[in-house]
């Protein structure tokens, strides 16, 4: 049994016939051979069956044969192969063939193959028909879009079905830049801080020799590579000159291995790698201030600060600014134990021996420190001011030109000022020893001053004190010297008001005139009641009025009055005069009303050596000589009377004349005197009306005469009925006064 030159096994061969009509059956062997033996001569028929008619086709499936005695007959069946089609292909991943992958064929025929080293498979001798080719891959490292495919082939047709997959890219590598400062072991230990620095380059090499991915850290210092396939990788930190410069500017440097980190990634594996960096420099903010033991003082500008590292080597220096601080960057490579020692020098200051330890947290870029050794200022630069005591009313008057003394403890200070300047101030510059601190300086006013300064009055001086602790840089102010007068001078001015213009003026109607005892009596008294209404004379034990009172041309001076006494000045006008305004002036209250100037008495006293009472001072610019002090003013008084009569008029030639002998009395005639505003400061208006009959009980005849009484000097408007005229003088006066 031959198919295209090859024996076909397993075909059933049947032999029928012979003399006895025999029937024999057998199967072809592996070579397609069969043999029937011990046959008797005769005619036979050989038939074949039980072969796949889809695969093979024979010209005849039975043949007749005759055999004689001892003859061997040969009957061969030669057929053709009907399965001439095939399906082949390759199983690969990204172009790389996969060995040992099982490929299964099903459908028109069932078969199974295993891919060779190149990933190839082949199914030959296939009949035309529909097939399904499937691959079996259990390795998660590979991903195929389809694991089976349907194929239809015709006769003598070959189909190529390739399966090309991808590597599974489910692995990832991430990392974090960190400061490897707690335990410098290139591992991120508990408590070590991330390095939040963007732009640090990182590269991932693999799994192929030429495979490389570049990336950089984000703002938080982290990085990641995703979508990786399984394989061997190398994580590298490629620090070039640009990256190194950027890191140096941030005071850090890469601290990991130059070759990076090698590792194998399994499918879907996540790998995390911390990348160490070292802090290269520490910024030290060091402040210098004056110090004495536990007490600190002013910040010290201009001090030199030197930092010493390992082996007492100088690792940085600087000079403090106006705020007493300096910033120095120190390379950690020159230090040990995360610390330096700070030394301070300050010209003009006493600096105690010793250095200050400055340490830092190894994970921090900066630290701060301040001098622990004593630094004191031995230069005394102090100003003192002197003024009179301040009260609610006034005070604080500078003690310009006053003599002073300056003491350091019990010793006078050599070269110290002995007088306050025009502003009432003085300055002292000297030096002290460190062992003398704190040093106390006392500024005192001398017990005796020029009368031009203190007015010849008594005073008490509170010392100005300054304690030099050495903890101040700038010039200092001592407590002020305060002078309180215990006695004061009181000045009062009296004038005769003649021009009827308020105030002591001197260029109208001959001007006012200052006068003294001929106008008023002046008395100094003190308050004896709580409300200030009751007063009493000042006793001789409290004040000697006779010895301390002077007056000249209307100016009264009362010296050495007790400054804390509630002083009142009383004035009484003498005959022929009338006080223009107040007859009492207080020196201790109602300051504006009483015109208190230059000082005061009572509770608000003690700040001026001379107190002047000027309630009548006028300062308006009207061309008068205003501005002079006026305390009390008087105006002259006059007795004024009037006579009312009607006189006859006679003709004389071409004119008229009065007949002085013809006088008649007229009842009901009203005569008035009214003060003229601006020309009469103290007068009162008065009037009378002539009576119809005389009152014999009075000294005048009311039918024609009237006594206005005592009236203050000034200009008055004379009021008369229409048709009447007035004359000033006696009855025969010829001066006519026209009605105003």
C-alpha cells in the first residue's frame, strides 16, 4: 500500500475467493505491506478499506488475482495523498522568538506542536478546511492581543500565522532624594528628611544594553519610572557639571555610589530606591550683644566673628551689621561633631576670654548662636538735662547756664562739665574699669547760682543719676536734674488808666501812667479756707513782708514768698480813684483769669522763680503800645453835678445875647450821662429829671439842680431834650457842649 512512494500502514486488506470461497482479512504493516499465505490455487479478489478517504485516494480499491500452485501473486494499491496543505508560523515577543511554546491545531484536523529555538512551528499535510491555531502561554511576562486564530486553507495552500506579543510593562521604579545625615549609611533611616529639590537628574538603564530612560526629581525630591518590563536594571544619578553647580548652590552634593543601583525587576514589581545627598555647608547666623553674666544689653555692630572648626582651623569669619548679627557659611568638611567654636573681637569694648560653641542639627542647613562670653562697653557717653519741676500748669524750664557737679561714687569726675549749656544740657565722656561695673554717676546742681539764673530764690535740686552697666552701645541719657523752687518772687504792676484803652498803653492822650502808693494799697495774703474765699495775712514767721517788698513807679516786687503757699494779692483804690477790674488776684488757680505768668504758687508752684500777674495785658495790634504787663488799673473819679435852667435871650444890634439875670426853672426836664463804648472803661450811666417843687430836706433845689455823685473818668454822652444845650463848667461857663 503506497502513497506517493511511502507505505501506508493500518489499511484493512480483504481476500475473497478461491476454490472454497475463502475470506481472509489483515492490516498493512508499517511499510504498507500485507501477505496472505497458504492459499490454494484459484481466482481471488483483494480489496482495501478502513483508510481515511479525506487523506488518500486510490485508483481502485479492489483487484482480481489468480494464483497457481506454488505461485505468488502480487496485488499493489498505489494511491495519492489528498492532504497537501499546511499552516506554519512563529511565536515571538517584540521580535524575539519564544522556544517551547505549545501550539495546538484543531478543526479539520487536530495536532499539537512545540516551537523551536526560533519560536517556529509548522503543521503539514493538512486537508483543505477550517482550522483553529492556538498558543498556550502561562508566563505573565508576556502579553498577546490574541491567543488563538481561525484559519481556512484550500488544497495545496499554506497559511502562515504568526503570534507576536509584548513584554508585560507592569513594573515600576520610584525613589526619593533624602538627606543622609542622621546615620550616613546611604539608606533613608527613620527620621531622615526628604530633600525637596526639583531637577536633580536620574536615569534608568536596562533591561537592554542600549535601553535608557532619563528623568528628574520633582519639587518634593521624588522621581518615578513606570511601565517597565521584567528584567535587570541600573538606576544612575548622572551628576554633570551643571547639576553639580545647582546642587552646590543649594549646599548639597550627591552622596550615593557613582555606579548607581543594580536590581532585577519581576513582572509587576515595584521597586523603591532612596537616593542619598549630603549637606555640604551650614549657614551660621551669629549675633553679638553686650553681655555681663546673665544680663544682656544692646546688639553690637562692627564686631569681628571668627568660626573655628576641626583642629581649631578658621572655617569662616564676618563682621556684625547694625543689628549685631552676621551670617557665615561654613563647609562641613572642615568641622566635626556638627559644631564650630565662635570667637568675638570688638575694638573699643572689653571682651572676656573664651569662645562660644555653636552646634547644629545635622539635617538642617542653618543654625544660630550668640556670644556666651561677657562683652561690656567701658566708654561712658552720657547726657544730662536740667529743668524746673513740671506741674499741671507749667514747668520744665531749661536750667541754661546753671553750675553743676559730676560725681562717680564719692569722687568728682575729672574733666566733667561744670555748667549746663544754653539748652540746659551737658555731656560726659569718660571710661571705667570692668571691675567697676555697674558704675553710678551723679549730676547735681550747685547750691549757689547766679541771681540771673535763679532769681535769687531758694530751690531744691533732685540729682540726675546714670548707672553705667556697660550694656549699652549708644550714648545714654541720665535721669534729668529737676529743680523745685521753695521760694518765689511775685511781681504786680499798677497803672493809672488815662487813655480809656484797655491795658497799659502809652501813646493816646498822653498815655497811661504807672504809679504806686498814691493810687492803691497792695496787700499779700494767703488762703485760709478750702474754697479759697477766706484769706488771712501772711505771718512774719512765714514771710517777712517788710524785708521782701519793694515798689517803684507802679511795679511791686514781693521776694522770697513760699512757693507752695496759696498766695492772694488784694488791692484797695485810694480816694479819688476807682479800680478798673478785679480787686483780688489769685496766684495758684484760674491762671488765665488772673493772668498768672512765668510760674505759679501753691500746688502748681515751684517751677519758675518769678511769678507775674498780668490779667490786664492786651496784645491786639491797633497801633497802641500793647504788650506791657498790667495787674491792677485805676481810673480817676470826679464829683459831677448838674444845673437845669431856662435863660431869656435879648436882641443886641444885629445879634442876640443871653440875659443872665432872667432864669426860670422848668420841671420834667431829664438829663442823662451814658458811657461811650470804647472811650469809657469804668463809668456807669446815670440820669435825673427836674422836680416841680423843692425838697427842703436836701441840700440842693431839685427844681433845677442834681448831684450825679462820684463818677469814673471817661467819655460820656450827655442826654438832653430837643432844644436844650449843655455847658461844662459852672453856670457862667462859656464852653458850649453840643449834644452827641
